[in-house]
């Protein structure tokens, strides 16, 4: 009769083990963030734009789904040719699909290469860069 008691104990242990190891639901992967798609309004991307004065405002338009944490925008302005850096005001992080950016300190009759880097605030690998040139056409 000892075999019956061992058999019952063994079956009870297996039942506990298998019930504790129940298969949990599938692990849902973190949704991938859509790659940024951006256009610049009021400037000619990759080409030359004329500014009527020492400052110029244009828009960064996010055409893709806005990342949950928004985007960061970095503006670099360097004379072309010459490589003199024109410091620009920082652009606040935003969740808006249209973001105004104002270039400042544009010298008269000088061409500046402007590079805009747009990066997802939640995913540093989701980034896009746009470039254009701008010339202050005023006599000031």
C-alpha cells in the first residue's frame, strides 16, 4: 500500500507545479514609433531663400504621427562660405504639429546655411535633418 500513498503525493506535486506554471498571455511588444516625416514651410528645402531682414520666421510641419513625448528641434546657422556660427535661440520641445522657428542675427547680404535637426523626445534614434540656405537681402 505504500505505493498508493507515493503515487497520490507525486500526482499532487505535479498538479501544483503545472497549475503554478500556467502560461501567461503573450507579451505585447512596445509599439514602434513611426519615423518622423517633416516639411519646412516658407523656405525652399535644400535651396536658397531670401530674408527681408535680420530675422526670419518659418514653420516646421510634422507630417507623421506626433511622438507621444513630442519633438525637440535644434537649429544651426553657419555662414556659407566662411563657417562663422550665428547663435540661434533654442526652440522649446513641442507636441504641436506646426512649430514656428525664428532665425535671428542674419547679417545683410550674407548667405547662411541653416540645418534643422528634429528628434523625437522619447526616441533619440528617430531623427530627421533638413537643410536650406538663407540670405538677408536688406541693405541694413
